[in-house]
C-alpha cells in the first residue's frame, strides 16, 4: 500500500506552548489509522493543520501526493471530516442540511439525489430525511454527520472521537457502518478516540504525548512491546497459584497471573502442568499500552 498521508517534522506552537514538536508519521492508503493522546497532546492541532484550518510553523504535509503548501484546496477535497461536536444546523431537515453541504462541492440536482439515496441506504436514515436535525437522537445525528462528510466521495475520512457520548450498542452499530464504508468506498480512515477497544481494531496506531510521538506500531506490536500476557487459571486454590512465583490477582472464580510474554507462560505450564487443567492466555489491552507509554489512563475523554 502507498502512503496517502505523509507528515514530516511538523511543528506548531502557541506562544510558549509547543503543541506539536517535530511530528513525523505515515498513513497507508485504505488503512484504519488511530491517533491517540489525552486532551492537549496535539491531536486536534495536527488535524486542524491537516485540514488547512490552522497554519503550521514548519514541516511538510503531503496528502494524496499533494503538498499542503502548494495545493491546499486539492487536499481539502480529498478529506471528509466528522468533528467531535456536530456541525449540522438543528433547525434544518436532514435533507436540507445535506443539500446545502453538497452545493459547496457543486453537487446539485440529480447528482445530489442519487448520492443522497446511496448514503441514506448505506447509513440507514431513509426515514429521517424530512426530520429536523434537532429532533434526532445522538446516534441518528452521528449518521448524518458521517453522510455530510461523505457527500463528495473523499479518499480520507477523518473521525474525531466519533462515538463519544454514545451508548455501546450505537457505537457498535456505527463501527459496522464505518467498516462497510471502508470496503465499499475503499477509504482511508483517520481516527482519534478515547475508547481503547476502537484503537485495538486499527491497522496502525500512533500515541502522542506532549506534542511528540511516544509510541507507534500495530496494536499487536504495541501490546508485545509495552504489556505482558495474562494467564487466567480456573479451579485452583490460591496456595497452589502462589507456587508459580508470579504476580497474580483474584477475579471472581479464577486467578489472573501476569507474565512477561507468551514464552514465559509456556515455561510455567511446562513446570507446573497440574495447575493448568482449565486456563486461558490473553494479551494485555490497549489501555495497558497507553498507561505504560504515557503514565496516564485514557477513559471517556478524561485524563487520570
């Protein structure tokens, strides 16, 4: 896959605050790319520069092979952005919101009606077209936000915390839609999120801390690098678990034993086969990775 976004040495300061410091990364065409960090880490600054809404101090930005310095309008047309806070007009109907947005890209008449029908079917809002946006639920409004971003068939969809505040069922439903969109539209998705389970499904992850890249890699690489494995052992007494000589914690009807890696787990099983009649081995989670890398927990938009 080719690089569809290339950022090299990006810097941006606000007075004495260095929001982004020598930031460099690549996004491959067609991948789900997760861009993580607590509030103030530099995510929004980077996205605003990428979208041409904020001037950079230095560095280079290439999108679809075009330079932000020489072809900003061309780059904007290749991007569709779903902001954390909806930018829809609550007084207008869904149809009128999307019609006014489409007109900015010269999409009118039959072309608009065709595209609207496609998106309404894909995002399941055919029965909402005549309703005022202000009367929609959070999940319904999010679908319209996504449709607004897709009207001009962008090559890259930027999702800035798209599921914040939504219930788990609605979040899962939206991710099914986004996955379908990636397959149908062959789009690259650039995601910021506070939900680590969403980042775990990404093809590549960059973690920002104080405007710098603190870690990057596939979810599996990050888990192997920054977390260990866990062995959950069932049906054993605590005294027998202590024989393993490894850190552990009690969880309901089992004990969760921490080991550095899968090889260490295999060695324990080899040494104490009588303890492993009923067990499972799991990797650490992206929450564990984020905590190990930044020293902070990332939950629901808050820093702890």
